[in-house]
C-alpha cells in the first residue's frame, strides 16, 4: 500500500461550536456529520464535522462540506445538547456544497 495514498491525519471542521467535537477522530472510512433539518423519505442532509483517514484519498469529502446521506443509517452520538451521526463514506450519496 502506498502511504501517500492514505490520509495520515484526521480532518476536522473549522466550525467547532459544540464542546467536545474538536477532539473527535473518526476511524477508517467513518464521517462525523451534524444532521441538518433538510430530509426526504430516504435521505438526510448534514454538515461534515470530521473525516477519518480513508482510502482512496481522492474521495473529496472535507470538513464543512454539506452532504446528502442515506437516512436512518449510522450511529447517533451525543455531544452536550447536540446529536451527531457517525456514518460510513459509502453511505454518502452526494456532496451538495463545498
């Protein structure tokens, strides 16, 4: 495996307004997402908070991106009064806004 092909660090959103999330380090292909109020029957929109080291590194999902992901998947995680969702990169359907 080419070490240059894998992120060697965890990327974290610059908008860390929720206490505790600044130290979150998702593993492998996991993405920490702040769900937004926009959802449909089968998908949910959210703001990417942190992205784990993943391969291929050319997947262009970055902290602060707005994404659409498969609804009702992932693991809910509470930080303070906020609820986030840890999802796999394969559950991301599209990047809406970078």
